[in-house]
């Protein structure tokens, strides 16, 4: 499993960064929990910001889950295998998207 050591430490670094990002997003939410501004325009902006914050938080959480799964797969020896066709995922692809679970063929099929 040594061949994935580098990717594994890369994934862990990504995980730490995402956790930090998520913490700061969550702090933003807390900050915007202060009573809404009376001015309607400002209120609308604030609601929009909350939506963006929600979106960022959700996508960070999804990414964290995918990274955790990838690390678990490295640990149990299932890493780098396409979920759909069971074929090895291209190493170059794994370098760019270390937590991808589909090979290029299946990923592009899924997109179309
Ligand atoms: Zn595939």
C-alpha cells in the first residue's frame, strides 16, 4: 500500500484544511445570527450571504466525507478502483482528484 502513502498524506492535509475552512464558515454563521438589519436591502444581502455560507458549508462537508472515504479505502486496500466497473482508476486522475471513486470513462458517462 506504500504506493498511496503520498496521496494519503495529501488527503489528510486536505482534510485538515477543509476542517479549518468549515470552522470559519460556521463562525460566519454564528456571526450572522445577530439580529437582522432593519434596512430591507441590507437584510436581503444578509440572507443571500447566509445561503452562500450554507452552500459553502455543505460542499465542504461533502468533500470531507469523500476524503474520509478515500483514506479508508487506502487503508483497506480498495483505493484506486472504479466503483462502477471495478477497473483501476488512472494514476494521473488520482493525482488531480485524489478522492475520485470513478474512472474517467464512468465519470464522463455519469456527467452526460
Ligand atoms: Zn469505471
